[in-house]
C-alpha cells in the first residue's frame, strides 16, 4: 500500500481527494491536515510515502511545510497540488525538495497516476511545466563557476541532459541505446553525486549549471 497524507485548508477538497484515493486498492489515506504545520506533524506521526500538499494554506503554507518535511529527513515525497500553474512558490517548492506538482484541475486518474509515479521515484511534473518554471526563475548560468557537474562521467552527463529536456527513462534508453535498468542506475548515481533528493532537483541543477538552456526541447528517436 502507498500511504498518503492530504494537506489542504478546504475540508471539501480533502474529502474529494480522500474519496478518490480510497477507491484504489493500492492507496491508503493515513492522515489529513488543514495547514502546513499540521501537515508536518501528520507526516512525522504517520510516516507516509507521499504527502499531497496545497501550496496556499494559512499560517504555514505549503512551501514552508515542504521545507520542514524535507529537512526532517522523512522519506515522504511531497507532491504539490495547487490552482496556480505559474507561481514563483512552485519553483521554490521544487528547489526545497518537492517531488512533483499537479494542478487541482487534473482528472482523478491523473491524480492517482501522479501519486504512484512519485512513489516510484519519477519526477511528477510535466516537462513543459518544469521548463516554463525554470526559464522564468533560473538566473543566467555561469558554467565557469558552477562545478556541480564536474564529478559526472560523460555518460552520466548525457543522461542528465536528456532527463532535463523532459525525456522519460524509456525515451532516454532509446536515444542513448541503453537498457532501462542502466538508465535508472545512471540516474541514481547522478542524484548521489549532485546530492539531489530527486530527479526534479537534478533537472534544476542541469539548468542552473548551463548544461541545458531554457527553450531547448528533447526529441526521442
């Protein structure tokens, strides 16, 4: 079972999410919260796999809640759910350690698929959303001073580049003529070397270092 905490200041929204999730055989709601501080407490108490966190909440917002959950060392992966799709705070949540981002307008099927993807270690943000946020908020890179990618091998750098361009594991495998298992191994090593919590943070590092430029597109072959 995938254990989930739901954090939203609207009881009706929490109830709707809960009904959707509990209809799935592999999902369980183990806690609910009406604000960010309560969300942090629920995560600490119930040890969920995924926390659905609304970005805009009173008192402690979703951004600060994400920071606190990540800083606590919890294995819980934060999935930001919001009505805002072009908000500075969304980008800040990524850099704080959020594993994904969904709009509240997504279908129930997409919500469920997103939770499963985040639980499985995928970056649950569409490549287009990620690129748009990064192009808005990442400062012009200076590759001469950013040495974070120096420890990567040539192959790992190639994998990171394609990852940052929005390709899925299978697409990266096809482009580089690798097995999917090999791609996953390279990504795991990239995360370790970059001290990145997940794929989203690795993508941010790729843009901030100048490996990938805003506006570039990846096309599987």
